[in-house]
């Protein structure tokens, strides 16, 4: 329970990191696109520079050609830079008047209306559009006129939010939308988008979703078309209280706006506002700053006012969050410092205890090693004893039997007073042969216990000094001396007595053998003792 209580502050502190899993991947993609924002803007600037260079470096007497150049520059600037777009639409109007072409004059007024609407100048937009003679326009210009007028009324209805005027503006906008869609192919972007927009504004959200989703899912849209469609669809999800779906759409719309270098766009602003409402103040601040940069770059006063209304609120919360995080970090840093100090103290104590345990373990290991060695030696000694006890028991039994036979023979001969036969009997005893038999029996018994003794012994010498036994020979005198030592008989006098040599002879044997060894003399007998029994 204590651990759970301690974890609660950490979970609360890091909660924002876990609260937006649905669109985190999209936010990362948006950040990647923003990192390349200058590249996209440079591509647009390059197109504009080519047009302006061509315009300024050539004296174009063909007013129609100049009109088209102004129109191309206007189209590049209309969602990129308000002041530049306004300048070129003025030149567009002037050229149209010089051409004295009513249709071109009307088109230039429609273009002016778009720029004025982008700046939030509703009255001026209507003033410009009212002077347009729709009858002289071709179908494309008529569609543009109707849809721009519809959008102006829709935007005005959103701006007023009045119970009386808003429905009136929506109704008028819907009429203009109908006039525009009549001129469109039923499968075109304009037809489906503006039908969906009309459904949205008139409250038929299901049809609006179907139309707008059809464009997103089934049509290959330009970045600008996608941004407009996704932003409109996001508005529906906001109304339906589905912020995650709205945020996902706004992120994709914002990416499309960045790729198309559209500065006159509300997607980034709306995204920042939704993220802020969803508790993601950090990302909200980043994107509202981007929206403000775009608004300043575009230059439209209305757009800057819209962003400026939201920016201070988000910035204030961001500062508060940072202060809270600093306080939380200070608290956790202090807590961690205390914990680290405790860990260090315990680590020192544990280290000292471990050192003591290591010393104790070493003593135990050394003791175990000595015990194991002792056990091995005892087992070996027991094996030797068992083998030799059996061997000598059999040997003594044989000699007792021989003595018993000898005693009976002597007794018989004494009884019959055949004293000369007794002498012959005694003389027939061959002690040398008996001793040789004793050595052979010893050799057999020893090699039974130490079958690798000769090989181990020879390993202590170089090739030319190794013992080469005769056929049927088990051990020689050199080997028997050290065989006795391996059995534990280290007393030179005892070895001399067993082998019937003088003590000096045994000393000489040992000195000669050790001098030929490849190891140091002092280590020779230790090496002999290291030869293992079976």
C-alpha cells in the first residue's frame, strides 16, 4: 500500500504523457512536416520569383498576357501573403479596365472579394461582389462567384452567432450554394464539398459527414482541397463532442496547409485550441505560435486578432504548467536526493557486509578444499590399506602354510632320527627366490592400486631418462623406492630395510633419480605423491 501511495504523485505528474495516445503518431508527423516548413515555403517563393522576374524583366505590351501574369501571381499570393495578393488584385483590376473587358473586370472584383473576406472585411466583400454582373461570366467564374458569396454569408453567420441574423445568413448562403452546385458536375470536388458544407450549416450533420468523408476517402485531393475538407469535417466532430476525431483531422489539415504554404488557414489555430481544451498545453502552445507566425506573415488583421485572442490564454497556462512542473521536479529531485543518500548509506553497509561474507566464504571454500583433499587422501589411504591388508593377509597365510608343512617335515625326520635329511631340507630353502617372489607380489599389488604409476613417473623425466622395463617386468628398484614413498613410507631406513639395501644406497638412488628429473629436486616427491590411485 505504501508503494502505491508513493507512485500516485508520479502518475499524476506524468499523466499528460499517457493521455493522447490516439493522435500522438500524427502529432509526430506534423512536427516532421513543420521541420521542413522552410523548404515548402522556398518552393512557393521560387515559383513567385520566377513569375515576378519575368514580369519585371520584360516590357509586356500585351495587356491580356499581363493580366494573366497578374492573375497567376495573385493565385500564388492569395493564401500566402495578404498585402501582396491585394496589390496584384488591384493591378488585375487596373489591367481589366485598360482592356475594357467587363468579364475580366467582374473576375477581378471576385478576386478582390476573396482577399477582403480573408481579412474579415465582410461589408467591403459584399460591396465588391454586389457590383459583379453575373450574367456576363462564364461557368467557372459564376461558380467562383456563387461559392464565394455563400462562404461570405456562412462566415458572417458564424461571426454574428445571432438568433435572428444567423439563420437568415445561412439561408442566403444555402441559396448561393445551390446556384453554384447547379453549374458543377455531380462528381466534382466543388459539388460534393459545397453540398457537404450546406448540410453542415443547415444542421444535417449525417449527410455532411457522408459527403466530406467521401472526398477524403475516395478522391485524390490537392493539399489545399484536403485541408479545407478536413477542417470542415473536424467542425462536425467538434459539435458532436468527439475531440479526438476532430484533432486527428485538424492535424492532417495543418500538415496539408504547411505543404501547400497556405498561411491564410484556421486549421493550426483550431488544432491548438482543441489540444489546449484537451489538456495538452505543451503542444497547444507550439501550434498556436505557428499559427501566429503564419498570421503575421499573411498580414491580414482579422487573422492576427483571432490568433491573438487565444495565444495569451495558452501561453499563460503553459507558464503555469512550467512553474508547476518546476515545483514538482524540485520536490522529486529532493525526494530522489534523499533516496539516493539512503541508497548510498545502505550500499556502504551492504558492501562492508559483502566483504565480510567474501572473507567468510573464502575461509569456507578453503576449508572445504582442504576437507575434500583430506577426504580424497583418506579414501586413497583406505583403498591402499584395504588392498595391502588383503595382499599381506594372503601372503602371510601362504607363509604359515609353508611353515606348517616345513614343521611337519622336520618333526617326522626328527622322530625317525634322519638328521641329514633335515639339513638337506633346510638347505633347499632359497631365500633369494622367496624375496624375488615377495617383490613380484608387491609389484602386482601396487600396480593394481596405482595402474598409471609408471606412466606418471616417466612424465617427470625427459625421453632419454625415462624407465623402459623389460618384458614381464612390473617394477624395477628405482620404481620400487618411489612406490614405497607413494604408499607413505618416507623413512629412508625403512625403505632400505624392505629392499635389503643400505641407507646410503637408497640415498644415492634417490639423488641420482632426482637429478635426472625435469622438475626441481624439492618438488619431486610431491609430484610422486600427486600420482592418483584408482
